[in-house]
């Protein structure tokens, strides 16, 4: 509940921005309409690679998490809990 209160308080101060809180340590603040999903779509188009052939690694893919917004793009996702785990996932993919 405190996260929602914090999010609402920030949104009041900067109404032209989009605010997403992920986990206990991150707050994403972007222009309205510019999100991680926007980034996935842009990168997909720029590289001419379908989002379904890309991978997004995030720690807040759960409902209400700041990474959840990428799921509707069709990108594959992997959840992580730490930078060390992210490194292991990347090493696994590259080997």
C-alpha cells in the first residue's frame, strides 16, 4: 500500500510523466507513453527482429511490477532476483 501512496504522490508532482514502482528499490519515471514496452517495440523495429525472438530479463515481471509492461509486446521473459542471477542467465544463454 505504501508503494501506491508513493506512486500517487510522485504523479501529483509531475503529472506529465509516467511513474512505475518496481520492487523495493526502483522507480521508473518516463514521459507518458514511453515505457519499457516502448523500448522493446523500438528495438524490435530498429533491429528488424520480432519481439517474440528477443529476451527481457527483469526482477519485477509480476502484476503491478515495473517490468510487467513488456509482457504484452510478446517478448520472451525471464525473472531474476539479483545482478548475479542475471549474469548467470546471460552466461547460460551464451554458452
